[in-house]
């Protein structure tokens, strides 16, 4: 006995379920009753549902008709809608026959019914319009604005009152129906749909105005009235259902009293608004919103052109100019409308010159977001974060700022304007493409939401059935709800990210602050501006500008946006000419790199920081020219904070180990050093780093460099010897390296120590260690594209006369028997740098008693220290130097403070453990804490040391070369004082401050060092 035959009902239900019906049982019930039961009849005869293939049987007209529901966004709704239409028409068989025989009509009708319950209602009232969907040329011909206008005027011609308004609504929805069918079935671009909707709205406004004119009293004063479309209507990007924003411009006919004409214009405007907004037997079109007119809802409904202009010139706020960006004549007297647009346009494109313009626009966007209910914001497609307004506000702000000087950006249509912004380099191509894609998706989703009920809404529904319909209408068929949510959220996230990137771009604020006439300057005016900004060589600067901006390339276009602002930033620095030259050289080095100009245009305050760096620091400029890709560091404050020594050291060591050749290995180490020096210098120039942080960071880079270089040198020597080293080698830092107080121009003062292996001879070990030390110095001193790294071992025992490297035992013997006072003093700042930890620790244990003796120096030793200090002051000062402004050896300079601290350490570190530090400032604080130095004297010495160190670093940063002398040249001195934060022309104030700080410090030194 075989399996039971499936029931005819169960078979149909299964087929309906496979066709996409959510309620197949209910759909089956509808199909079994009139008038939909006729659908189950094919070729004029009933079809057995249990036959092979069921309703899909080949040649089965009923099957093909039912299968058409599978393409609908909501097959259940399409079936119900079709049932209502068949009930409403007096020729249901004719409709069914047309649906069976015409696949074009079938696909269009079911697509509309499956997406829009509102159109099902409309066709139930006007079933005669259904057959217009069968027009074979519907997909090929887009109705013109002129054709739509005539069609709607013809609909109201010869009618008045409610009859005319009903005819307007019916004809309007007929055209809306045809557009919706093309939109759903022909995959129309969303901007084409929005443009046609705007044309259709303009036609409806024209027809409503015509109806109102027929109702005017015979004695009404003649007037001209232009209807100006604003917002989405003006921008030709209207929704299926939206407020239509307008304002009215009126003019009296010749010889007519103006006030009388305005009364007529107000009557016409009021009638037009009612004609579109009023509810009649055929419903309503949409609200006409006039709140964007001057004075908003409190202002007169219609004004003359001159009245409008007077208001905009004197009273208009920022948002009103933003609204006028989309102004377009859409109905009424188009010539008058065009005059209005032409005369307000200059005011629109000057709006960005207003004080606080950018902040005003940004504030408006924030206020809109704050007004959203939190429960609704996450599903708000228009106003919420990542919504349509994010795109529109960003595009409009960019237009208003850059459109002052670039007419190509002045389109009222968002997508057209976005394309122009991208083409001209104001928005990155990738960013522009992502925004375009996101905006199109969001607008399409908005259209699909509104189609369902033809209601004005921008909220994504929460019900699964609604989201299923929306997802299927957008082509998501596997899991419509989940796919829709994923696509929508993805586009919203990307929109929000790009909105924040573009809308809050610092460069935008800076460009807006430029007067419009300065944002694009002809050569003569540019030269005058360069002179006014303080460029010493404006002719040379102009050549740089021409080289950077010449041509029609995208690169030149972006430079034309950047440079008007950057010129001012260069001028804020000490040397604008050098800044512009440096920028040209960096730009030429990176000109073909796709990310460079995009970084300056888009990322944070990179452009401003780059300009200030190049205009302030030749040292940093040289570093940037040697490694221009490091400009990426300037994008974020966090990237300008020094990295830790372990991080830098690990990168250097890893880079060196990738190369067998010592020269290549050390090149990798030096490349990291170069980048880290730029990071520190840029952070210093940007004011992010304290002088102590700079010293510690520079020391960390130097220590990491020595660690990596020592490894390279050891490998190189072992390679030459063909065997492992017969000793362990270590490097100790002394001077500023040991004290963590290095400046940009500091040498690396070191001591080399080795410890022979148990089976090695002293001679072999010494020879190998010397080879390592020499190789390390050779590799680091070789010419290269980075600041010199001088490894100085002159503070070793016996100075330059002594061996470069000693064994630990040799150091121990030397310090025990022959160490001079200055050599023990040098050890005060000795600290481990590189090499074997055990060897470094043993060396420290060896030298601690020498530098921190329990008893301290006797009176003769103190006199000797003072004598040596006086000798240094007398003999080490360079010939021709100005002692009063010498930062190291001058009165109150670095040497004065450091020798004072070191004498206190030599005398008291044996009994005061806190003094056992290698740093000058910590030693002074420890001395004051122990009562060995008055707190006021400590403060004076600390201030002097920090001052001299900062000025010394600034000299290197500004001039690009090392000097301990405050510059005497007028230009260099002015640049230095500007760098240090003094006002232009205040170099003498800086010098007075320097001498005051140094004088006070010298007084303390005289008392504590020489007399204490």
C-alpha cells in the first residue's frame, strides 16, 4: 500500500510557502474564495493542484501568475491588494486576463502591491490606472519636468474648488504610481527617483497655483509670484512623501501698488498651500512648509525680491544661508525666481566669511541630534547618528567653505555636490565613494519605508514583517531581516565615521577663517599677502606656491586648498620662508604617495602641525626630508609622545638582526633613531613635552641605539675573527647620557669595559674588546641621512691618553691608585647602558665608593674642584663667544648648576643616600630635602638649569645645528625668541629674561659652590 495522496489544500499551501508567502494558509483561503479564486484557473479550465508540478506546471497561466508573487517584497500584501482591486473593478476577468498575458504588467503591479498598501488603496479607488503599468515604453522614457507640469495643469483645467483639487491628487498619484513601478522593477538610481519626485512636486505646486488663480477676485491687484523650492525640493532630491519647503517672491506688475500686489501674492501663496496640504475626498498630497522664509513663521508669507535681499544682508542667520544653498525656482514666475536665486547666491557663498560660521553649522547639527528621543534615535534614518543628515550637513559645510572660490561645488543636490568635492580633492576619492554608496542606500531604504503607507516617516520599523518586506524590496532574499539590519548598520557606521572626519575637520575651520578673497589669490595679490604675513622673500615663496599648485592634477587641486591656510601657519612660526621651502621639498618627495595629501587634508590637525613644525624647526625639517614618510606621526598627539626605551630598543635590535652586513644592520638602527628623533622634536615643537621628558626621551633613544649597535659590532668582530669573543663587553654612559639629560646636540659620553672569558688571555680579550669599541664608533659615526651620533670616550681614565677599553680589573686598579678628582667627579653620572647585565652591575659596585666616598672630599679636594671649575670657565669658552649668553659656560649656565650639584654630591652622598643619583635636578632636590641647600636656592638653580636646557635645545631645533651660544644675529635671535613663545619683536625681552635667570643662578653658585 503506497503513501497517502497529499490533500489539494496542503499542496497549495506548500507551494505558497515556497513562493515566499508568510501566511500561506490565509493566502490559500483567499485564493479559494472570490474574486481571487479565478487565479487558480488557467487557460479557462480548473487546474488540479495535485498534478505534477502543481501551480508551476509548464504552460499553466495560473501558475505563472502565482509565481509572480515570489518577486514581490511582500507576497501576502500583493495578494490582498490584488483581491481589493478585483473587487473594486467591474471587469475583473479583463484585469486577470491582462495579468496572465502581459508579464510586464504582472511584474510591475505585483511589485507595487507588494511594497505599498497605499497604492493598493489608490488602485482600488482608480482601477483604471492599473493598465497604464503595461506601457512598454514606461521603462525607457523619463517624463520631463515640463511634461509633468503640463499633465497636472491639464488635470485641473476647467475645474475649480474641490473638483480641481481631487483631480490634482488623482493625477499626481497616477504619475507617482508609474514612477514607483519603474523604481521597483527597473532598478532606477535613487537620485533619478528623487529628481523626478522633485519635478512632480513642482508640477503639483504649479497646478495648485493655477487652481488658486481661478478663485481670485476680479479686483485683485496683478502681481508676479515665484515659488522657490527649498530643502529637498530645491535640491531635486525629494522623498516619496516629504514636506515641500518653499518661499514666495512677489513683485507688482508695472504701475501696480506694491502693498496691493503683496496682498494678492499672499492670497495666492495661501491658496497654493491649502491646495496641496488640504484633505479632500482623494486625501492630501503633502504639507507645504514655509518656515524657511525670512523671520520664519512670524514673517510675511510673500515678500518682494528687494525685501528678501535686505533681510538676508542684514538679519539672516547662518542656517538661513545654508538653507538657501538649495534654493531653486519650481513654480510660478520662473524668470522672477531665477532673478531671486541669482541675487541671493553671492550672499550664500559669502556666508562662510561670517565670524564663527563653522561652529554655527556644527552647533545646528548637534542641536538636531539632542532633540531626538533616545528611544527613537537608534532607528532614525534621517536625523540620527549615521543618518542622511550626517551626509548632507558634511557636504553642505564643505560646499559653503570651499564653494566661495570654487564654483564647481555649488550644486544644490547632495550627490552631485559630493561628486564635485571628491573630483576636486576636497574629499578623498575613497571617502567620497563610501559616502555616495551609503547615502544612496539610506535614501533608497527611506523611499521603501515611505512607499508602504505613503506617509512621511524616517524611522526603520521594528516589526519583523515590516523589515522583511523592506529587506526583500532591497534585494535581500536569503535572510531579509538580518541582511537588511547588517547592511543598514554598516552604512550608518561608515556614514558617522566619515561625517565626523569631514564635518569636524580642523582644516575646514581654518579655511573658513580666511576671507573669501584670500582663499584663492592671483599672483600679485598673493605676493602682497606673503609680504604682509612676514615672508622675507615673497618672490621666492611665490615660486614655491606656483610649483606646488600648478596644473590640473588632483594633487595640485588639494594643494590649492591647503596652502592658503598653511601660509598663515608657516607665518606663525619663526621662519615662514624655510617652512614653505621645507613643505615644498617634503611634498615633492611624497608627491606621488597617495596617502600624503589625504593625510594633511583629512586627519586631525596634521596640516597645521606640519606647517608649524616646518616653519619652526630646521632640525625637524631635515629629519622629515630624510624620512618624509614619517609625516604620518603628525596625525595624532599620541604618536608624538616618546616611546619607551624597551620598545625602541626591541625594534632597533630586531631591525639590525635582519641583516648580516654590519653597514645594512646599522642603517636599520639609524632609521629607527631618525624616526624617534623626529617624534620627539615634533612633540617638543607642538608643546606636548616638558624639557625633562625631552631629555629622558633623547637619552632613551641614545641608549637603545648603543645597545643595538653593540650587538652589530660584536657580530661583525666575531665574523672577522671566525670565533666568539673571548670577553664580555659593556658600555656605560657618563655625562648627559648617564644623567638622562641629553639634548638634541649632545654627544654620547661613554666608558667601555670588558671582562675576559676564563680561558682567554688578557691580550686577546683586550684586542677583541678594542675591535668591538672601534667598530661601534665607526658604524655610528659613518655619514648618513640622520643627525650625527658622536660616541665620545674622553671621560675615561687618563682621558684621550688612556686606552679606549679597559678590563674591569684594570678599572679597579686604576681607580684605587691613580684616579684624579675630575675622574671621580665624572663617575657621578655613570650609568649602565649596554652589554652584559652582570658586568654592568659589577662595574657599578666598583665605582660607587669612588663617586660617593663615605668621608667625602677634604678641604684640598674642594679647593681643587673650585680651581678646575674656574679654569674651565676661563679656558673652555670659545674665542669670540659672549660669556653672558653662553648657555653652558656662561654665568648661571649649565656648568654652574651642574658643578654645584656635583660638589654637594661628592661632599655628602656618602651619608645622604638620596644624593646617589646621576641626574642634576634630582640631586638638587635631594640636597634641599636633606637641608644642604636652601629651598629658594634650589628653585633658582632648577629654573636656571631648565631654562638653559630648553634654550639650548631650541637653538638646535630652530637653527638645525648645535651651539651653546644664544645667537647674536637679528634674524636667528628673533626666530629663537618666537620659538620660545615670545611675541614678534620681543627678542630683547627674551634676552632680558635670560640674563635675569642666569644672574640669579650665578649669585647662588657664588654662595654655595665657591663660598659654601
